[in-house]
C-alpha cells in the first residue's frame, strides 16, 4: 500500500505562485533565476523556489496550527522578496493570471522536472503560466485524507469563487471571474479526483495507473484536490493566487474550519456522494464564470443554490470552529467579502475601467500585494 505520512490533524500550510513583472511596462519578466540567485546565499529559512516558467516563483509556508503565525511568516517572506525585487527593478504581483502576457513569450525554467513537463505537454507547459494558491490540511491517516477529500470536494466552488482573480487573459476580458482553471483543464489528469472509499482503494488506483505508465508520482495528477501522502495532507488546488496576501490566509482558515467539522463528524465523507461526479464540472464552471454570483447544485439538498448564499450559511455554521481555531478575524473578513460580494476579479475590472490600461492594472495589483495590512 502507498505510504501515507501521518501528520497532526488540522495543521496547515499554503503555497502561493506569484508573478514577476518589470516596472517599465508591467509585463512578465524572466527574473526567477536572478531573484533566486540573489536569495540563495541568505540564511532566510523560507521556502522560495522556481515554478514552471521563468516569470514565476512559488513561496510556501511551514506547517502551522493557527493562521496568525502563518500570516506572520507570509509577511516576512514578502518583506524579503520585495527588498530584493526593488533592487532588480521588478514588482511581485498576486492574481491568478497576468492580464496581457503572451504564452509563447515565456521560457521554461531549467529544472529537470519542468523540462520533462515541457517535452511531454508541448505548448501546454508555457500556457501553464498561471498562478494559484494551494492549501494543505494535515490528516492523521490515509483513510482520513480520503474522507476529508470526499467532504471538501463539494466545497471547491466556494474556494474558486472566493479567490477568483483572473478575469483578463492574453489581453482580453474573458468574462470569467477565474479563467486560470481553463488552462489547467487542458492537462489529461485534471479536474475531479475519482471517488474512493478509503486509502486502500486509492493506493490500488495509483499502483494501477503507475503500472500502465500513465503516472510516475502524485505530481502527475493535476486534480482540483488531491492527497499528498508524503506530507500527510490533502491539497486544495483550485484557488487563484489572491491579490492580497491576507485573503490567502483567510482561505486557509476556511479550509481548516471545514476540516475540523469533518473530523468531528466521522459519519460524513465515508463514501463519495453518488452525484458528486455528475455535478462537479457544472458547479466548477459556475464558480469560474460567475464567482460568488454562480448557481450551484447542492447534491445533499437536491436544490440549486447561489454560491454567495451557500458560503454565507456555511461560514455561519462553522463559526464555533473559527473561534476555537483562533481564526475569527478571518471569518469576519470572509463574511464581509461574501455579504458585499467583493471579488478580486471585479476589483481588477474596476482598475481597468478607471485607467483603460492593463499595465496600470498590474501596477495597482503590485501595490496591493505589497500592502502590510
């Protein structure tokens, strides 16, 4: 059976993929190697690494039990990055996609893994210059990971809508709140993870896929949600990188509260809902296209719900967990975000409406990412 590393339940960590842009025209710039070279001699202790193309980097937090220390670590990483980015005359920007870059201008980072991805997937690799947030939640066992995945899978549209920040792509308004996931869809092992009842079933599936030579490791699965056995976590992968670093923390708090509810109710998530696969693509599309205004199918109640109403009710029902987990401030911000229907995608469109300039949209986004509050 595939080994699953035990981790403390409800511990968490986040990964953020970030844009590197020049300050001349605010287009993407191939600055990852130079930036990482500058940081390498420093004993900063942070996880800062390259991503698939030269205009991306990924930062990752350590393992946290509470969102407060997580926010402090992200702030410290940001301070370090900005101090060196300024010396290089580049800006660091959040958001799920650069508004006007052209995919064929990008260069694959010179790491073996990324070169192999480029050889296998061709132009898809360069089109994968999009920016996401991944949230890891610790699980005590593989069976718990599968159960949590079955449960949280129904809430993936919430995470898409709350983080949506990629309305512009290749210079045009896509009319989507999140266009980033469309780029991910092109990969053959993307979308919904198949339903499993326990870790044994998942291990058998992985072994079979490996025997067919379709996959070599878990990295070959581009699913919206996947177990990460070497970390002892499940990994939520549908979020755009938010424009503001605080939103990234609030999303992690939401995932942690949902997981706490799941772990307190061992009867839920034991088997995938029979309709989960049928509605997944529809609900995912609604969240990507309309954000908080999307209409999703609730398989438990067998009814159509607006996303902002579903999220609002869910947050309210989890209020005790937010309090116990010391993330009440995140809960309040999420409630405000949903109540006012505040969406990063709309903020980006507002910036474009005010300036008529996509470079100005990127400049403003960089200022928001640098905000310390």
